[in-house]
C-alpha cells in the first residue's frame, strides 16, 4: 500500500505499507543535514534569544515549525526580534524557528524549485514564482503581516512551470 499522506482510518489487510508522515521543519532540517545536504542556520526563538546582525544578517525569517505552504512565515529585521517577540509569538501555537534571510528571487520575483520523487525516482520538477516582483525588504519587514515565503499564493498568484534543469533534479 502506498499513500503520500498519513493513513488515518484505513487499515490494510497485510503487506508492506508506505505512507507519509508529518515532520516538523526542525526534523526535516536534521534529516537533510545528516545526509550532508546544506541547510540554513536555524535556531528556536525564545524570549532569551539573542541574534546578532553580524552573525545572522540584517533580516531573518521567523516561521512556525509545523505549518506548511508559507503560512506564518515572516521577514523581520534582526535587530527588531526582541522588540517584536510578543507580537510574533502571540498567535503561534508552535515553536518558532529563526533562519537568516537568503534571497530566493530571480529577476526580483521570489522563486522556488520543487522536486517530487518516489522511491528514489524523480516524478517531476517544478519552478514556482510569485506573479509580482518582491517589494523592498524593509517594507516587508515593517509590515506585521509581511509576506516573504516564495510558496505564498497571495502575491499576485503563483506562476508554475515544469523545470528540466538536470542540476536541480540531481540535487
């Protein structure tokens, strides 16, 4: 039996069962790192956290550990993290992770590549990008609801295309 998502009420009669499970971003990063895939520096946000802009850069990403599709991902000026701590954590029913901001725009449009594989075989590779150019970082960071995630669907839509870039697929 194969299911890309967790089986809830279905119980197979027997045989091998391959089903997906939900992993937090922290666990995903640990697994990628354990097989020598470079991952961004990541820390858990706490009221005692200190983030030095010299080490983390001028902007950081703050994101919930267990949400998907860019939900709750915010761009924050590193020097504002402690001042905005209560605001950032007020509605979070989750651990918040902090990562340095890494520009992921192509020609000003936030862009992401997704490769879906099954049992080690690539099924497809897609390139997704915002329909609108990204506003200046300072403008996004100043907005409490500022959107930065490349997989966010509200920034003028998402433009999807098939990507056959061998280097991206091999990664």
